[in-house]
C-alpha cells in the first residue's frame, strides 16, 4: 500500500492561534515572498562586498538597477550633505567609478588588499513589497602592496527595488565617519572632526516588525499588508507543494548558517573536539587547495597548526565571520556557505600579533539518518596575512593566493523557484494521508505557516539586533529601551539587569548623560567628538516551536572613533540575548553582554601589547558603573548569589576580575548543533537562555510569561529492540537539561525507494523520554530496509530522527 507524503513537522503542545482566514494559499504566498525578499536583499549587499574583495567591478555594478545610483561620501565637509559625495548613475558609470576609486588597492594587483567588512543589517520592506531600505555598518581595509594603505569606516543607508523578478540596488549611499592609514590609525572625518548622527531609514514602529500577515493582523497592525507584486504584476499564488518546498528551503538555510557561525565560535576558543564533532566521518579542511586527509585525524592535523587545544594566558585566536551567504541545493541534501573570515591572532607573552584575511567557501551535507547538517569540507582562500607591527601595506608576510578565488554564490532566490525535484519530500512527515482532502490542505497550510514563522523570526531577530546595535552606537537611551518587550530586561555592563523599558532607559540616561528621565534621547542634530561602534555579527539564532521566541548569540566586535588619530583599537565580547513576538513586533526580551574577553590598548599597540588590569584601579567605565549603581540600583545584580559561578571574573561580577591578557571563561546557551552534546569546556548556561532567569529571577523566564523556551540544540533519537522481545522497539528521545521529550509523537516507517509504509505502532514519548512500539504491518519482517524512527517534537524539542539498521 502506498501512502501520500504530507508536509508535517508535528509539534505537540500549544498551537499558535491564527485566524483561519489568514491560512490561505494567497496569504502564505505573500508572506513567503516577503521573507525571501529580505534574504535576497541581504545577499545582494553581501555579494557586493564579496565581489569587491577581488576587484570585480562589473559584477558589483550588475547588482544595481539599470538607473541605479551610487552616492559615496567624501567626509571632507558636511557628511550629511550630497555636496560632500561623489554621485554616479547607471551600471557603466558605476563600474568605472568603482575601478577608479580603488586604484591599485583593488585586490587584483600583487600584494594589494581590498577587504570590505559590511554587516549588522536592518532591512525594511515597503508595504507593497516592491521596494526596501537597508542600513549597514561598514569598514574597508585597503593596501596596494607598495606601502600605501587606507582604512575607512562608516554607515550605508541604501535603497533597493524589485526589477524583473530580481532585487537590485537603486541607491547605494555611503556616509563616511572615520578614515586613516595603517601606520597612524584612523580619526573622525567631517567639519572639525565632529560627527553627526546618520538618520535612520526606519522608525521604532518599523524596527523588528513581523514580516508575516498573520502576525500583523493578530496584533491589529496594518504595517506591510499590501500585495507583493515582484514587478509590474501581482505575484501568482504558489501551490501548496511549492509553498511547502520553499519554506523548507528557508528552514534549511537557517540550520546551515547557524552551524557555520557556531563552528567559528568553537575555533575562537580552540575547542578542537567540538570543532571536529561538526564534521562528517570523512570530513576535510582545505587551505589553498591543499586538502587534509579525510576524517578526524586529518582535521585535527590542520587545527593543530593554530596551536594546542584551549587558550592559555595571552593567546588570542579570534576569527569573526562577516557576510555569510548560504546556498542550499534543490534537493536539500547539500549546501555551500561563503563569506569573509578575519583572523585576529596574538600572543601577548611574545608581544606578537597577526592579521589573517580569508574567504571561506564551505561545503555541508545533510545526514539523512539524523536530519542534521554536518560540515563536509572547510575551504579557505587566503587574501593576505600580515604581521600586526608591519601591517598589510607591503603585501604582508603571506601574500594573496595566486589561485582563482572560489566562486561568489548567486544572490537571487529565483534560482530555487520551480526547481523542486520530483523526489523531494518534507524530511519529517506523518503517514498515512488524511481521509478528507479539505482537512489535509488545512493542516498543511497551518504547518507551512508555523515553519515560515520560524524563518521569519530569524530575519526579524537580526533586524531588531541590528537596530539595537545602531541605537547603542549613538547612545539613544529611549530608543534602544523601547526595542525591549514590556517585560524585557537588559544588562548594564558592570552593574546588573534593569527590568522594563522605562528602567532600561533611565539607567542609560543616568549613566551616560546624568539625566533622570525615562524618555531621554540626545538630539538627532547633535555633533559628537567620539562614537563607539558595536558590531553585532555572526548570529546563532534558535527559534521556538511556535516561532514566537528566539535565543540569539552574537559577537560584539567593538571599536570606536575620535578626533585623536590612532586612539581606538578593538575589543571583543559576546551577547546572549532572547527575543519575543509582541504586538506584531520582534522585541528584545533579555540582553546579557559578557565583556571584554580581549582588547587593544590603542591602534598602534594592538591586542598583543596591553596594559594588564590592576585590580584596585578605577577606569572611566568602572567609575560610570559605580555612579549609576549608586543612583539607580539594578533589579538583578551581577553579584546575585545564584549567579556567582556565571558572573565571576567579569567586570562588576564577583572577584577576581579576569582581564585580557588573562583568559576569561566563555559561556554557551546552546548545545552542540550536530551531536547535541554540552560544550567540552563545561561552560553551559541554560535553559533557560535568559541568564538572570536561572536562579536569580525565575519570574523573568519566557515560560513564566506565556512563551516557549527555544530548543537548546538538536534532538537525539535512538532505538533498539527491547531486550527479550523480537517484536518491540524501545525508542529513546533526548534533548538538553530540563528539556523534556514527553508527549512528542514517534512513528516507525520503512522507505522502499519512495514507497513509504508504516512499520508498527506509533505513540507519544513518556515522562522518562522513552516509548515502546510494537512492530507490525506490511514488510515488517523479511526485508533489510532500515527502520526510520521519527520524533515530531513538542514545545520543548525540535523534531529528530534515528535509524535502526539491525533488523534481527
């Protein structure tokens, strides 16, 4: 008997309340196109930066609309004025301008470097879905290999248009804020070195607004409910099959991007066993076309070149990742991820440091036995390595590779349209089909909406994260406070957490402006002598079953600028955040910042020549913390007894303070994204993902406020014959600590080359994480086809899959 394949990631537990009228093919098509549009726009901008690394000016110009405009500020006068900017229109003129502007710092000439760092996107899609605006933070590091260098940083406020079914740049507007050379470092641009606030294209009402029709109508919001045209005619509704496939494509992208970014964090800490566990059994690492022997030993041999496992005093091994573009194959079995990785390498003991600029082009595969993605090959292409003291102006100590760089991935989502293989089907499914076609369609649409909400949550969380980053750069207290949920809380560094937007705003105003106000923002027309920059990049975003809550880990790569050239270096920290869907917007629920793991004394000294922390010294930051703490005690202190282990060593936490070049313990709110194991350094904190919720403020937890806690990692499913029985199979389902599998449904099936049949009983997991199912049905015995064991998840855990090859 053949059963129909249905789209189902069956989650037990609370269903997301959605107006049935929203669950139409027409509405879901519009919602899908909006999410795809946001991703395509981000890919366009990331592709622009990736092409710049190799001097591909024609390719960069092709990303513009036919009459697109490039307007590039000079920073010589009024930074906000168009009179201070070069402006060219049309692709040929843009191509020529890009080539002329780069000169011999084009990434093509021997020893030259053209590194383009662009990240922290905030993308705002217009109501009709045909135009959009985007804000990005940017930094270029340039050199000609003959001694000349340039460092330039600022803000992009761009506009995009859907043209001929593809997104294009209609206006690329760059506002320069600082510039300099490698030898001297950078300083402020503009009149008298005074920097304006670059106006935001988005409002507080737009920041983090949900992309989906159901989320907006449920909250009463009318934001973005227009019909998306994708050109001159309204987009045709997709079939249920096509919707199912393309939403699954987005979900797979999320998994791949998380894995690549999460791998990078393991590399930073030289957690070699954790890194190796992310690979297939025959995985490899390729550097400059030299591929390691396949398997763990070969991978280990390459990792050992970076140094022994673990960090010791004074050792820095940071590898921030920028601009990741993911391309999942049509059959969802393989993927490629491309981006920029910059190595910040140092040994304070030897007073040495190094820059490493690489393009990565990683290959990943889906493990069909478990449903998890794994790394098949980490592939790196060197742009340039340079000693920190000498810099990259003369071409570095390891020049750019003579090999052809890996291809830039296509940024257009149209590459997946109408390419659904006949063999493709949803990975997690239930059999048999429904008896009533209407019931099947209704349930499939509900499931499509739920899965789309999870990918929409990824992009909405990134938008809110970026909005927050730009607001804190400009220290806009009231604005970034209002990005928080009504029950949100934020860590004020060195002090503790403040609860509710009013308290968050007041703590900021008290700390930075000595204002006793819950609504204080500096004037948008004010000029600044210095600006901090918080690069919130390399996100790992885990979304709850219902898509209403998310856990976010993101890097804090921090620098700044002032009127004094070379006074600013770099610092590194880590954010552990949570977000919720509240009144149609993705709001910040919890923000915890662990800082600083490392820092530079200034630009010249770098991160390998720092002044060790003196425990009885009072820095300006510590003085501000003390003043704020005295004026406004936090709602949860960093020194709360329940947080002693977690916060010991951090500024303001229990002593002793660990400052660079000391090595502070790093914490993780999620498990290994492949194996489900805890971090090998035993620094796991969660769930709940909210740091103060574990012991100090349990009433702040998501689950105490009607939200689900996002799963902390993959669900591990194992199965074996029950001892003493030849017809009963015992299935065990595991998540992380405090993540129960209870109630989630388990089913056994056989797959005879696409002919799916049930293979016995099905039922819910018990309190102990187990269920015993009796084998029966067509083909139960007398075949060697492996038994597939599907767990469909619950409100705590993701779906998971196991396989039994021993048929007895």
